[in-house]
C-alpha cells in the first residue's frame, strides 16, 4: 500500500513525458514537411520563371499575353499559399495592368476613340488607387489578420 502513491506519481510523470515526446514528434514532422515544401517550391519557382520567360518571348505583344506584369511572378506562390481567390485577384490585376499599358501606348484614330481611351485609362487608374487604399487590404486581410491565427 505504501508504494501506490509513488507508483501513481511515477505514472503521471511518465504520461507527461510521453505527451511531451509526442508533441515534439509532431513538431518535427511538421518541420520536415515545411522544409520539403520550401525545397520543392524553390525548384518549381525556377521552372515557372523559365516557362514564363519563354512564353513571354514567344507570344506577340499585340495580343497582350506576352507582356510581363508585376503580378505574374506571384501567381504560383499565391495559389499555393492563399488559394484560388487570391490567384484570381492577381490575374484580374494583371489583366488591368496590361490594359492600362495598352491604353497608354494606344494611338487614337479619332477624337471619339481618344475620349474612350482616356476614360478607360482613368477608370483603371481609379481601380488601382482603390486597391491601394482598401481593396488589397481586404483581399489579403482574410489570410493575414492576426485575429484569424490560432
């Protein structure tokens, strides 16, 4: 009977040690997955940049797809880290960026074309200004806000 409390304490200490060991195993396993992801992603990113450079040099500027944008290089990483919503947002920004570039380089045939071109350019610029003020914060805030972290 005298050894029961000591055995009980030993059992509790052993259980705590087992739980700590299990958690350390879980953390090490997660760290291994993260390290593997980072190494894989580095190779993927190099491949993506090569593919993008090749396609940009092959595609004609006239169709707009060959123009590199500041958002293109972010697309694969955004898909992996944020998901489809942010990828779509970056594609939208990229398309508008190309359109803005086209409107800036466009030579109007008539005064009416010039007015349409100027109006569209102002509309796109207003969109980008709104994204700077609130839009981008709202899109990314869902993922980056500390209140969502657990």
